[in-house]
């Protein structure tokens, strides 16, 4: 799981509240986090691998889409997968070598390996999940800008600078403040630990507060574009707007399910830290609630990797295609802007190029091609709509 408490646990002279939750049933907790992370890791990778004909590949339909939005979704999944990898390694070591955890104590002054591994693995996990938060925030900004101003691939460089720069800066700053003056003798006190917790939870809270606002404004902008297409708001267009709304809702639902328990748990532990004796009988319910949310975090935090891919793309199937030749064709397909070849033996490439040709013609006819692409990426290929039918065009692909 991803919690600043695990980085605080790396301090031999850690506070009582941190020691209370981390030391409670460590074997059971390690098994749960390892199982959850391994399951999420495997299925998330299966979700983003290319699939054979008949299955979706990173989306429901092959279509031309703004490169920045596609790349952001892929980077979010990659950050989640790398975060899960860190949880798997840390949990495996702690389960296989329980002495590593026991040696992180004031009594042990001879070996720095346990503390080094503890800090390194915790920083790895925090870095990539924090980057995932920043990329999720950038995705909300990007889809809004794509619809409103037709921003495209040029903004991806700026997003890289913002996300990785802030993730690294805040992670390093928080750890330096936490382990001052040294990792073997961390300074105690809430005032000293607060900067570390702020740098961890700031991007999380930003996504919880800002993303719904950007998503809501994006939906309003899409609705206006759909109404302006023919001057009316038909059932087809209403259904498309609902599809986009549902996609944003699923993304926020996954984020809330996976990370709100962290905020609840941290609030409970901060409350315990402010008490003179956390073992007091009057605090029993608070301790039980803290332990319950702690184990919930251990299960749900790693599951974000798999659940995010479901929210982004739906279930893409298990029929993985690892053919090198097929991958080369797909790479060429993404770069190709030529007229489709009717003799192409690969039906997926042929239909994709036909669709790209149709999009280019529609752009010329409508004079609003960039907004055309914007709605296309948000609707996962269910745009354009065929005004003569009750369902989106190419829905059967």
C-alpha cells in the first residue's frame, strides 16, 4: 500500500501510533497487500497489452485520437503498475525476511540495510503513486483543454515537466524533512512530520477536489458542441453525453474507493498521536477503526492499477497478441495518414485506415475537425453519430 506511515515506520524512534498499526498482525497484512498488488499488477498488464482481432486494444474502437489524452491514460496505468511492483517487492521481502522489520529499532545500531531498504521501497511506491495522482489531474485539464481550445500533442511535454517535477520534488522534500537529522535518529513531533504528510496527500486531495470540477465543465462543453452540431439535441447525442459522463464518473469512483480510506485512516492516527496514552480504554473504538481502515488501505491501494484500466477502457479480454509482426503493423498504423489499402490482409488495420479516412473527410465537411477528435476520444469511438440510426456508427467493430 501507499501510506506515509510506512516511511515513518522506517525511523527507529517512530511514534506510538505508527508503531501500533504497522506492528499489528504484520504477516497477515503483508499477505493481503502482496496478494492485492500481485493480482492488480497481472491484470493491469493484461489490460494494456495488444489483443488479437475481436478484442479491444486500449479502447473500444480503433480511431484517430488526440495523442496527449491517449498517452496520459497509458502513463497513469504505467505509474500504477510500477507502484504495485514496489509493493510486491517490499511485501515479499518483509514476509520472507521478517528479521528485516525487527532490526528497524533503536536497539540495532550495527546494520543500516533494513532502514535503507525500508526508505528506498517506500520512496519508490510514493513516487509512482504520487505521479499517478498528478497525471490524473493533468488528464482532467487535458480533456477540458482539448474540448475548449483543441490542445493536442504539444502539451504532453509540459505535462511531463509538471508531473515528474512535482512528484520528485515533493517526495524528496518530504523524506528529507522526515528523516532529519538522520534516518537512525528522526526528530519526533507532529510539526516535524506534517510537511511529509502534506507532500503525500496534497496531490491526492487536488484530484478529489479539482477533477470533478474540470470533468463537469468538460461535459458542459461537450453538450454545447453536440447541440451546436445540428442545432438540436437528439437522443443519440444525449446518449453520447451520458457515455462521457459515465466514463468520468467511473474514474472518480475508482479514485475515491482506493484512496479515501487513506485520508480517514490518517485522521484517526493523527488523533491518536495527540493523546498521551493511545492504549487508554476510552480510545478502543478509535484504535479499531484505525486498524480496520489500515487493512482496507492495504487491499484497495494496489487495486487502483487494475481498476483504473477498467474505468479507462473497460474489459479488454485475455486474448493477448504478442506477435512482433503485428506490433510493427500497429506502430505503422498509428503513424500512417495514407489512403487505406483494400488489399491489406489485416482487417483491423484496414478498418482503422478506413475510419481515419472517414474522419478526415468529416473534418473537411464540418470545418471543426479538432473538436471532432476531442469528442471522439472522450466517447471511446462512439462519435461520429449517424443521424439516420439509433446507435453510433461503427458500434459493431
